[in-house]
C-alpha cells in the first residue's frame, strides 16, 4: 500500500504516526490487549485536546475506558482525578479495578462508610461525597484536574438526581468533566447544557452494541424469535407469535363461553388442548434447564420482587437443578468461606448462610437489595468467574454493576413502581436487556421474555425496538443547598447559578416553541383587529358587550336546565310501587307501571335502595309488556302518578305470561288516561336586569347601526378566541420561566424567618444546617437548635436519628411502630411536633413536598431496631423484631451512621450530642454492619 504513495505522502504519513505515538493515548492503548472502538478513540482524543466529553453508549460497550483514560491523563500530568459513581457497590468495584491497574498506593476510596487512602491522586467516590466536598471547600480538591461521572443519567433519579447537577454546576472551571451515560435520546440537548455550564464539551454517541442482541419469547417448550429474519431498520414481528396471541384472546373465558366449550366437538377440544400445551408459561427450573440445553447460560432472570428471587432459587433447588460439577463446587466453597470468614457462626445461621451456600454450590443465586452486602459481592464475584450460572435478580442489578451475562430473562413486562403495577418503559427494557452479551466472550447476546397470558407481541416489539430514553432533570433546591450557596456566593449570584441548572435549561427550551407561537398569534391579532375596525366606533367594545350578553344567557339557560333536572328528580323520588305514570320521552315513552322506584341508597322510603349516582332509576312495566329500568334522561320534565294499581305478589318479571297479564291489566285500568301537559314556565332571561341592561347598551352603541356589523362581529369573535388562547400560552411561559429561582426564593424567605439567613449572611444556625445533608436536613437542624437530643444516650440518639433516614417500603398507617421508652420516646414525639410546625410553615411559604421540596414526616418504623442494635442486642433478636431482610437492616444502619457523623460535626459547642453521636456510631458499626466490602 505504501509503495503506491509518493515520497511526500509517505513522509506526511510517517510524521502523523510519530505525532500519534507521542500522545498519551498511544501509551494508554498499549495497556490493553484489545483495540479501542472508534467512539472510545474519539472521546479520548477530545480529552487529550483539553475538552470535556459526554459519552452516551449502550450498556457493556466499554465507555468506562474513556473514564480510565482520564485517570491516565491525570497521573501523567501530576493532577488528581475523582471517579464518581451513583452507588457504593459500584464504587467498591471501580476501586478494585483501578487499584489493580495502577497500584493501591495511587488509588483511594470514599463512600461515606469507607475511607481508604483519601489523599491518593485517584479517588473513587460516590457523587454525594464530592458534592459535600465542594460545599465544604475541602482541601482535597486542590490539584483536581479531572472528574469522571459514571452513570450520569442518574440525574433523572427523582430522589438523588439533583446531586449530579450540583456537582456539574459547582466544579471549578479548571476541572475537565467526563460524563458517561447510558444511551439517551436527548444526548445532544444534555451536551448543549454541559457546553453552556462547563465550556467546550464534545458529545460522542455510540448506538452500536459490540455484541448483537437477539430477542426471543419462551412459550412452553419452544423458543420463538421475536422478529422475523430480514433486512431493514423496521423488522416484522414473528407471525407465529401473533397467531398465538390471537388464539389466546379467542379462548373461552366467561361462563357462557365455557358452557359453549362443553358442547364443542371432541376434535375442537383436542385442537385447543394441543395449542394450550404449546403456550404455557414455563416454570423457573424449566427456563434454566432450557437455557442450559441451548447453551445460553450464564443468565440473569429479572424478577421484580425480592421474595420472588428467593423463591426462584428454592424452586430450582427443589427441582434438583445442578449447574456446577464437583471442581466448581469446591472452588465455590473455598471462595465463599474465605469471603465470609469474618462473620460469626451465630450470625451465619441467622443470615440463611447454609441455604445460600447450597444454591451457590449448584451455580444458582439471588441478587437483590435485601441481601447482606457481603453476600451480594460474593454472588457478583462468582458470576464473573463463571461459578454461578443462573442469577435471579431485581432491577437494582441493572444499575451499573459489572455482571454481564450471555442471556437475560424477563418474567413479566409489568412491575410495581411504589404506587401501582405499571408496564416497564422502553428505557427500562433497554437497561435490563443490555446485560446480555459479554464482550470478548459471547458472539451474541439473548433477551428472553416468558410468554404470559394476554401478552401482546407487538407491544413487546415496541419495547425492544424503541430507543427513546430521554434524560429529564429532577433538580430541586433544598435547605442545605440554599445556605451553602448563599454562604459561598450570596443570594443574587446563587439565584443566577440555579438558573444555569439542566432543569431550567430544559424548561427554557420548552418555552422557545411556545414563545414562537405567541409571536405568531400576536401577528394574527393585529390582522384581526384591522379587519374588525368599524368607522362608527370601537367595535372591540361592542363585541365585548355581545359576548357578555351571550355568556349571561348561557349561564341562565344552564341554571334553568339544572333546576328542571332537580324538579324531575324530585318527582321521581315521590314514586311508589303501583303508580301508573306516563314516560314522556325516550325508547319506552308511553304508559308504564312502577314496579320499583329505584331510589339511591339511603333514600329508599321503606324500599330497597340502589347505588345510583345519577338519581332515581325506576323499574317499570310498559304497556308493551317490557320490564325496563329507566334513567333520569327519560324524564326531562317532572312526572306525576296518573293512577294506582296493585302489583300482585306473584308477579315475576322474568315470566312472559306474568308480564302479559299485568300489562293487559295496566291498559284496561289506565289506557284512556291522558298525561297532564307540562307548561313551560317563563324564561329567567325575560326578567333578568343584567340582560336588559346589556341589550340596551348594545342597541345604544354606535357600531349597532353599521351595515357591515355581522361581518365585523365574525372578525371580533376570531380576535377574542385568539387572544384567549394567547393568554393561556403566556401563562404557561410564566409558569416555566425562573421556576427554580422562584422555589429558591421561597426557601430563602423561610430560612430568613427561622433565623438561618440574614440577607447575604449565613447565621451560626445556618452554618450548622450547611453541614447536614439529607431529606430532613432542616428538621435535624431544628432538633439540634432546640436541644431535643440533649442528654440522650448513644442507643437513644441512634433511635431518633433513624427517623430522619428511614422510609418504609410500603406505608402502613394502621400499624403503630414499637418505640423505646423513656427519653428516646419523648424525643421522637418532640421531633414529630417540630416537623408539624415546619410543615405548616412550608405551606405558608408555598413550599410543596409534591414538587420534591420540603420535609416529609419522620418515619419511626426503624427506631426500635436501631435502639436494640445500638444497645448491643444480637442480630437474630433485632432482625426478628425489625421484620426486615438483613440487607435492608445493614443499609439503614449505614445511613444512620452517616447522619450521626454529620450531627457530631454540626452539634453546638458544649453540647452532649456530639459525644453521644460519636459513641452511637461505634455502637451501630459492629457485626454485620461493620463488615467492610473493601480491604
């Protein structure tokens, strides 16, 4: 190839190679035994050119390579690099990876409950830790050159997403930001915002999956491809699946259909039995066996329930599944015993260790947030080593943990979202199935959805084929954020900073289109105004008088109709069985006998009431022998009884003979009677003074005599409608403009009233609040200020602090939580009282919890468990009282430790709280809570 080049071209190529070899990227590439993808190279080159980058790529595509190149650049330039992740487990995993590559002396870890080598040039941390450093002005930030934000799409998270935006906004301008995101459909919009707040930022989007993903549906014994084979972007759904869905929907379901089914020919029944035998939902052991037979293991099966994950493992064990040979079983036992050596034997029994180990030895495990962190980490390690081949997991596993599989199985396409059972979104489907296909190991990945009754294959195809996963900001100011911002920048500059948030950026962008529509409307209004101009006077004023007259007439007509309906309903309520009436309108107009007045429940006048929301619904027999329940619409005017007759006790509405006899008696008794004519009353409009005034004003107006009056009126009506629409658009713009700043203003006013702020000055109480992070930051600060926790022992303080962090997974207001007695109980009661006062104050200042701002009510559900554990009680007793899995217990304890540490740092001088908080930290950090995941 080079022989075809001229000497000059060969020289230029050699120069380019020399320049390339002299770059940091060249030395970085030598560290890997595989070539980098084009998107990775593009992002690395942008970083070396001094630009920030946003990399949006599918799960498993290797975007973390770009983050590792930032670490490489920082070490080469003698700068620091912070690598942030959304969850501690991911931080631990990244720490282990980087320490292995660069040496433990160069890598540190900070996760709130773990601190390893924090002054190292490369520190892995959770995003909250970096946010707290920025607000505290930590010296650790000195020399910081790069920040990697892994899983940056987390800023959509409605509970924690604001932290990502805080970090991006407040990082010093000299820091280069590396943002790594899952595939999102508005990466360019997010990149535009990063460009605005961080400076030159390149957006690199990679849609291509390095390992192709194939979609399947498993029904009965057969695995169907979701899509037909073929070329083109839009693939057709497998017709076999569509046929199965049609047959499924046509199966007998109701009682009548089932009766019909009993009369079907034997051949038809046999055909249906065969069809049903092909489309059952296979059991969990059957699914794993099928995947094993197809060489599709290891697999992760997503079950949206912790109990479901544990049950799945038990079902596989009972079915006798064994996915490991003897050598693998021995390797599993050796690793497990090494990783759990620090856990006392009595705790192992409580934690279900032996059942868990049996599953692991067979190559089967669960993975969910209710498990002990140590157990979860062992499952992750064994899965990566190929010693666990079937994992049943909740969707939390999809959040960045490095556990790729050959196949991913979804049992259902519906999950509980905390409020209701809802369909999973295309974004969630992409995130879950993105685990399938291990780069460098698998040629292809497989996503398998289990057939369920009433499944719609086209809906599934929509989930699998849609890549719409927009990034939406969840940013909201908080009390802690407000005092920290005012302390650093003053109120005015803080307000300006908040206006640069991604939330406001998105709101402003949405306003652009509305603003353009307003401009077009205003141009239209000018044209309409010219067309309705009258040489005799102000036609806009004349048009307003006409509209007022029309509105008043409409209002009176509505009132009259309502009054007539009320009169008609009142007349129906007076009917009794045996009354002969004349139905004025409708399908059953004419003579009728009342069998049952059909009064609403509670107004039955001695008769059985019905739950009718639209008034009485009398059951009548018509002169034509029909028994029907009538509605209010059949009686536009009041009805009166023409006569009465006895309804025989033997009358049976279902008997044609009985209906015929009674209808004949009705015609004989009342066939000659004529209904009273309902006289229409005088219109309310005829006597209305306002209508008379408006009509007079209209006749007296100069424009009333214009020859082109009706033509002008048509233009005036169009003008009025367009002006009304324009006002609505302007209100929408006002609602979206400066929304973040307005919320900040309300928070500042409340904090000023409480004495945390004084103009641009943060008071001593405000300084205390600035060191308290969390949902109930203001409540914690008020408790410190009012001395609620003074004199409490460590266990009592731990119980009180638990109310600041704990939130029950499912609220149960009927159950009164068990509380420690004495001082702790009194302090918890005082905390709830203070919250009530703050809640009223927030309402007064227009601060709403529904908008994600404000203080939720403290939850006392973990107080007794925290008290027992901090008092030294055993794990068995505490878990039995707490009625929660070990993993949840450990997680809540670690959050209690975190807040206790904040309280120890924020407590006033001379307070007993700081000392008690430090002792409480030691009392809670023991046993299963203390088992470190690093070291």
